[in-house]
């Protein structure tokens, strides 16, 4: 989709209705920031808790200014003064310098396979890929606010998983994993996923794969 078809509208002259784009991105991304997976929102009549990011910046790629496939719904990146450091696009493009993502472009289909989440909530490349690590650093995805939120999710799931495993009942463990995978994959009445859902799903799917080699009672 290219918004140039709409009578030559432009961001610069203010003629393009950003709210329309925000609503569409919000719907497509199921309410999650395209970089950190935190909640984003655009409620009519209220100040949007999201920005429209141009993956390839307008300054360097003016022909893509109104190209919808170059747009991404992102969070406010810490600019809302919560005391932490900037992250996501606010970190990537700070000081007027645009950083072009090497591999963690959210539009790439294999992005999820390139990262892993440690128990601390830290994001890391799967195979110590230097380009992935550089993208993570540029987006500041290990900023404390984001890392701690991911850590809380992992700790809660890990504690619940250990409690279920203590019963030594394979059926209970399978039910726990399947029900939580469904829970973290479901959208709510607004069509949104839970924030940081990929963190939970990666943990649960990894445990499910390992279950095949675990010695648990089938009772």
C-alpha cells in the first residue's frame, strides 16, 4: 500500500492522517510494539501511546515516505519520562543519526529465530551473531524497564512449571504447557496479544520440546 495514491499527501505538510495509519498498524501488530513487544495503543480522543516508525528513514529514503510496508507501529521508546534510557526507534535514531537495522528488521520473517531470552530477561542472539547483537544494542532492547518485564514473565512461568513437574505426572505437564501456549497465543476482545508474548511462547515451546526426553510418570 502506498499513500502517495491519496492525492500526493505528505507527512511534511501535515495532510496525511496519521491516526488512520496508527489504527491499521495497531490492528496488524495486535497491539504490540514492532521492536520491544510492549503494549501500544491509539484510542480515539486520547494521546496515542505509539509512534509510526519508518524502518528506512524518510531523510535517506524519501521515495518510501508514504510506503505503508516501510511503516511500523512502535512504543514511545522511553520518551514519556519514566526515568529509564531510550529504546526502540528513540534509541536507534538518536542524535539525528539513523541506524539501519542489519537483521532485526521486524518485516523479516525469520527475526524470531535469531533471538533468545535469558532467565535475566536479557535478549541475546542465538549464535552470537555480531550483526544481531549490534541491532539489539542499537535498539537498546536490554534497557532495564524492558528486561525486568521479560524477567518477571519468565520467573512466573518457571516457578509454575517447576510446581507442576514436582507431581511427576506427564499428563499434567502437557496440560500446563498446552494451556499456557494457548493463553499466550490468544488475542483479547480488542484483538491484542499480551505484551512480550514471544518471551513466554519461546520458554513454553522449549519446555515442550524437552518434555520428549523427560522421565515422567504417565499416570
